[in-house]
């Protein structure tokens, strides 16, 4: 290992649905965090690790910072803000726009207090006229000084290497904290649950996905063949939602299971027999006891 090897923690901060999880997955070269076109897809802080000959980058992908409507929302925003205290570098992802609303201004105030190098990442540049990029950049730079500004389109992997080069520039010198083959702190069971939730997010209507959670009750590889049996439950808030999740003749549940199984098989490396059930837990997003049972640290939530 070289004497100038660098290691550090990097927070990905931004409004919901700005592309944080997509960018993180691209930087580590493997899908760990789930993504969808719907906001608030990421609910927990997810750690991933990228290691090469020059550095180790430990990414903390956070839930989007947003105005909270329930205890789950409070938890997500608390996690995102507290992460700023734990890192060496902050990536603030924004969409290409000259409009800086109250949500962005709130993030700016948090970033000014954190005392860490902040790299502004203007994402989704493939959706706008490139001639306007300097206007978008100037709008943000007028509100805050940034250590660096990078333009990217994470979904198409445009300028992702430039983002990583910018991060490397501000990492402290030091030995790696994790083995070079470490990818994430997420237990395999948790990744499986999130894959199932991602497929539901992508397949169902807007009013249902935010009210669902997934628990994995059983994951066991058979002794007599290369096959893993997985049993999981999709939790929803209302009886009416349960019917939508199941679908006519069970069609929606079958689609969710079929789509999820492909990604799960890629994750575990063998064939999977996936069994899904649906249960109702009324208003679970506003119930601290139920949130805790789903693995959320609700300390500090009113």
C-alpha cells in the first residue's frame, strides 16, 4: 500500500428522487441501494465501500431531506442530517435548475454548519440544454461556496469518474478501514427485502408504495440442491392497498415476485424459490413500535 493512500467517509445528501442511490451504485460498480422514479425510495442510511490502489471511499447514502408528514419521514430526515457529522466529504446532489426553493435552502443551511468540504453534483444533465449548465451552477454558487462542482448523469454513467476524482482530492491520508472485498454493511436479508420493495415501487400506483414495507421471514439454502427458499411479507397500511398489491387473481404479486427473483438470484448466486405474502398493519409509518420492528432506530423521534 502506498504511503499516500487515502480513506474517508462520504455522505450523499439531497432532496428525494435526485439520484443519490443511482450515483452510489454506479460509483461502487454494483447495485446495493434500490432505486425508482418515486421519491423517498431510500429509507435507511446505507453504507457501501469502494476500494482501489489509491483510496478507499466509504459512501453513506441517506434518505432524501424533505418536509416530514409522519414518524417515518421524521426518522428519514433525522438520519440524513446526522450523517453530516460522521463524514469527511459531502456530496450534495441537485437537479439542473436555477430555482432554489425552501427545501434546497434548508439543506444549504445544514451544509454551512457542517464544516466539511462540500462537492456540488449537478445530476441529470442529460435532461437539459448543456448551454444552460453554467447558469444552474452560478445559481447555487451564489448561495454557498463549494469545494468543487461536477456535472453528471448518473443513470447513464456520464462523468461518474469525474465525481470520484473530486472525492479523492479531499479524502484524508490514511489506511483502509475495511477489507478490500467489503461492499456494504447491509445484511443479505435486508438487501433482499429492499429488492422486493423496489419492484413494488416500480410496478404499483403512487398511493400504495410509500405505505409498504417488506420483511424477510426465512432464507435458507437447501442441502440437496443449489436452491434457496425465501419467504417474505409485504406490509401495507390499508385493506384497499392489500388488494392492489395482490392484484386480480394474484397477478400483481406474481409480477413483483418474478421481477424480484431475478435480482435476488444475481445477489445470492443460485436459483431462488420466492414466496410472497401480504399483510395489513394500519398506519405503521406513524407507529414507533412498528417502525422499530422493521429495523428503524426511532430514538429521538417524537
